[in-house]
C-alpha cells in the first residue's frame, strides 16, 4: 500500500478522522438541501402509486419494484411526518448516500492513480484529495435530474445508490482482494437488477472490469459459482410478487401469482417493446443531442470540461477504471438511446431523462478526478516556484475547489424546490369531493389514478366510493364493493376523461368539475360552480410549475375544465360569471392557449369583437398553428368587416389542416363576403368532398348558384340534397319556396 494510502486510511486519527468529516459533508450537505426542498406529500407521476404500494405492500406497475416496496414499508413505519414524506425521505437518503459514495470513489481512485505522488517532487498529503472528492459528490447531489428524484417518492435514487455501491465494492475487491467484497458485489447487483431493470445496462462494464482482473477473479475456482449464487439470492427478492399477490393487497397491478404471470410482470410484457420507433442514425444523433442538452442542465455549461481532464488522467494512470467508467457512461447514454429510440420532444425528453442519471454521475466522478489531477499539476508548478507555496496552495485549492458546486446548486434550486408542492394530493381529494355518495369512478391516466389510490388507501377518504382502472390491470379490483351491472346500478358513474366511461344507452358524459359524469342532461351551471368553490386550488396558479411537464399537464386540465364552464355560462348569457371563471382559468395557466380561446369565445358571444380579437391573438401567440383559434379569429374578423384578414387566416388554417371540411366551408363564406364567388364555390365543393354528410356547404353553394353565378339547376339540386340531409332545418319553408321559384323560372325559359 502506498504511503498516501497509509496516511489516508491506515490511521485512526489525523487524516483518517478528517476523511470522515469530509465524508459527512459529502452526505449531509446534499441531505440538508433535500430536506429544505422535500415534497411534503405525493408528487405527480408514479409517486402516489409507489407510496401506496409501499404502505399496503401492494403490487405496483411492472416490474413491480419489490425492494422499494419492502424498504418503503419500513420507512412508512417511522414516526416522522406523514406517510408520503417518509417515502420522500427514502429518496433523499438514497441520493445523499449516493453522493457520499461518489466522494469515496473519487478519493480512492485519486489515491490509486497517485495524483499526488512523491515522484513528482510533491510530499503527498491525502487531505488534498478531499476537495476534489467533495466537489464530485456535491455535483452528483445537486445535478438537476437526480435532485428532482431525491425530493419525491421515486425509484431512481435508490437505483443509483445500488449501482454506485457495486462500483465501490469493486474498488475494495481490487484494493484488498478479499472474496467477501466480490460476493457482496454479486448480491447487491442482484438486488439492483431486481429493483430496476436498467441496472442490466451496467453489467457489460462490470464484466469488463472483472475480466481485466481475471487473474484475481479465477484465483479460487469456487469463487465464481459462489458469486453467481449470491447474485441469484439478491434477485430472489422478486418472490415478493407472487407472495403478496396471493394475499390480494388493496393495490394490485395485475395478479402475478403464477410463474408465467410473475415473469410477465418482471419483463414488462404488457408494455410491449421498449423501442418507440425504428432505428435511424439521425434519431440516434438527436437522442445524443438531447442528452447533451440535459448534461448542460446538470452542472452548468462549463464544468463538464473538467470531466474531459479526468478522462485523460484515467487514460494515463488507471486504464481499467477508464474502461469501466466509460463503459458505464456509454451504456447509459448510447445504450438507453438505442433501446428506447424515443422521439426527441419535450415530453419524451422529460420522461426518459431519469434513465441518464448514472451517466450524469459518472461525469461528476470524472470532474472530481479531473480537478484532482489539475490540482496536482498546480502543486508541481508551485514546487518549481518555491517550496513554501506548496502547503498553503494545496490547502487553499482543497477548500476552494468544492465551491464550484455552487453553480448547479444555484442553477437547479428553483426547478427542484418541491417544498410547497401539494397539487397531486389535492387532485385526488378534489376528484373524490366531486362525486356523489357511493359513486363509481373510472380512471386511466397515471397522475389522477395514483392520486386517487393514495387518497383512498393511505388517507382513507371516501371509503364508499369505488374506483376502477380501465387499463389491462384493474389495480383497484379489491376496492369495489358493488358487483352490480352498470346498467342496473343506481350509483352515480364518473370518469376522469370521457373515454374512460362505459357506453350506457340514454346517458352521455358531461363535465362536472374536473371529471365527467354519465348523465341524461348536463348538470346545472350553478351546481358546477359550487363544486369549483369547494375545490382546494392552492398553488395551482404559481409559476414554479412551468418547469415540470406533468405539473403543467395537471394544471392545464384544471384550466380546460374551468374554461369550458365559463363558455357554458356565456351561452346562458351570464357574462359576468363567465368572465370570472375564464379569468380563473387564465390565472391557473396564462400560457395555455385554451384559456385565452375560452375568453375569446365569451367575448365573441357577448358581441365584444375587439376584446375577442385580443384574446384570440394571445391564444395564437401560444398556439400559432391551432386551427380552432385561427378559425374563430377569422370569424371575428368577418364580423368586424375585415374580409381580407379573415381570408388570410382561413387559408393558413387550410394549409395546416387541409382535411377539415368546416374550414373549407368557412373559407368559402369569406370568399363570398369578398365577392369572389368562383373561389367560394371551389371551397364549398372541397368541403362536400371531405364530408358528404355535412349540410352547410350544400346550402351555401346553392346560395352562390342561385343568386350570384345564376345556375338554377345546380342550385335546385344542391338545396334538395340539403333538405334531404336536414329535414328539420328552421328555414326549410323558405328554401322550398326558393326551389319552386327557380323551377318556375326554368320552365318559363
């Protein structure tokens, strides 16, 4: 063992004591930040399901996450805060300890690489590695994506902890050659594979390291089969799935009691292929470009440059760890891209960024090694300038280098501050508060489904309400007290979206608050207003939500529902209430075009075309290609006498969506208003081709032929077809009179 190694880890005082203090800093500094930004309850996405699954030892979505459910159940028993906070704390502890593991990895690799060796004319001092180690750990802890997973109940922080622990065990095995480290590595790897299937991406890099040291690996012929046994033992935690499924827990995704069912759950068969599309080099380039954009978000735009220095240092002094770390990085970047082949959209990047977390942490490790290598170069230079500079310069650099972590801390704090975030838990409560006693609710989307699971099972709200998931696995099958056929049930039936609801003769889905109810007629608007008055909308209008896709989606659903109510109030002539509700929708999400569209529709119905034009203009700013907005603005322009402006808007709308019959019909009306009857006739015919059962273009083209192009035969034919399609038209008598008049004129000719 080198003198530096002895100084660092061979003594029970001095530097050894200092290393423990620095390690505590590496763990506690991120943990304190996580504590202040910790979500006080469940978050959007899978959080509600995972908390509920751990609380009742249930079966969550594939692959089931048995380790998380078991460890989470232990956390749920702690007398700290509420159940969701305890599971959020599990994520925070996992991420903070992961940062501590990065500290250990950095200083051990730095020591192994001899960054401050005597041969360079520098008296070795182990504490000089603590600064780079702390920098790497804080960069890991304050990386945007890991931080986002450290303050909510999710599986990815625990996944990272297991992978980093495997790496540290490999270092210990390499340093000491003790078999127990190899066996423990195999066991933890088995646990990791049973926790999250992406851990399999690390296997090639781990195998590469083991084969690099194959002489040590094969010293004892019994070591390999014993290690495989420990690997299987770690993976055997999947036995949780059939054991708990046989107990019919309150939350159960599928029913994996058989070998086939358990295997299907573990391998995610119900989800189909991981890949979202065919391979192409262009797509791969776009995916790597998306990773690069995310990498700059983690640490800022410049710190990754130190990672390149770390790669060079590893190449010169630790090629085995260069190969291992580079293998991990490539597998969690290129491997993820090749497996998922995800469309490079804001939504998909938001969803897949968590799979890049190990790659981000490897970059943090490289940055720590790179800063340590640069520090050694500076100290060598200090020797040349004067030996008296060595100690103060080494100490100063050791203490100052970690301050670089302020960059991601400052840049990522606002995006990851969940300390006031209660939207997900209030969503479940608001939905339950909407429903009548003993109601049945159908749901499918993740956030409302899992928020409802938490509200019903963990919080115990509305036990008389039944929930039914419309997906392949009805996760609420044990919460449904009634088995009556829906058609014969007197229960009120609700759905989070219309598509969730069953089809029952005589009933249709009508919006009530933020859900839909099967009814014979819409609920009274006053009743619906009272529902909105009961809702807890705390924090819905705050701008901090704009950086999270799922939060934006949730708020948009609120804004859409409230905007719909506002438009119905306007149709009743209750414009003051309509404007109040539309203003509430805009306050929820001023960037949502739908809220501006609703406001424009209200002003249009009120006859205030100037205000309608302004509202539609704001809607177009946020959705410049939205056909409904363009068409409504065009109609408003027609009402204001701006025929040319209306024509331009309709023409652009036709370019965006050329197969919408109504748009062609409305463009025909604009051409007619401009006196361009031939162009109007062309658009009416196009509308008829697109939708032969659409009556308006028949009537409008008949008007053009009857009064402008003067072709009575065509006009008569068109209007007769129109009356056949629309026999109840209120102008039926007038149209029939005109047909008779034109027939007389044709006979006279």
